[in-house]
C-alpha cells in the first residue's frame, strides 16, 4: 500500500475544523481522509503548529520550508517523494495516487448543515479554540 503524508500550514487545531468559520476545502479533505480510512487507506496528516518536529525530521519538507517557506504548504508526500505543493489533491487525484475507484470518495452531504466560509483563520477571538 502506498504511504501518503500531508504537511499542512499552521492551524489552530490538527484538522483546521474549529471555530465558527470552517474552510470548505479543509472540510472536504477531512471527508476524503475519513472515506480513505474506511476503505483501509491511511494518510498521515501533520500540522505545523501541532507537529513541528515532523517538518524538521522530513528532509524533503525541511528543504522545501527552508527554500520556499510556508507558502508552499500544504505539501503532499507519496512514498517519500513530494508530489504536490501549495494545494490539496482533488478527489480524482487522490484516487489516482492510490489507484482506487473514483466512487470510493463520493461527496457526502453536510448532515449538520455546517455553514462554511473561507476566511483563512479559525475566527477564535481568544486564540484557544482547541
């Protein structure tokens, strides 16, 4: 099985799904990763705030940060090689990376009617949402 790691920028919590404003892209990624997990595919996800040593210990990611900075995050590592930077893979790209059928990652409805917005922050006034 292929091994994927996602190195994400600093967020207020491990998934970025906290506070009153939820970034729809982070919601999609969490849904995709849950679907993958249900199908036996594990993806490691590292947030610069909560797992900084993962960024230091990975030579490729460390070099990326030292040369290009955090603007190239998220960075996607597949089997030890950086395959994408600056964005998350689309659902189709996830399927290609893992050689799985497209219907494995069917979009799921928002059962709780979560209102989403992309503000670039978690909107926590006290900075302690998690």
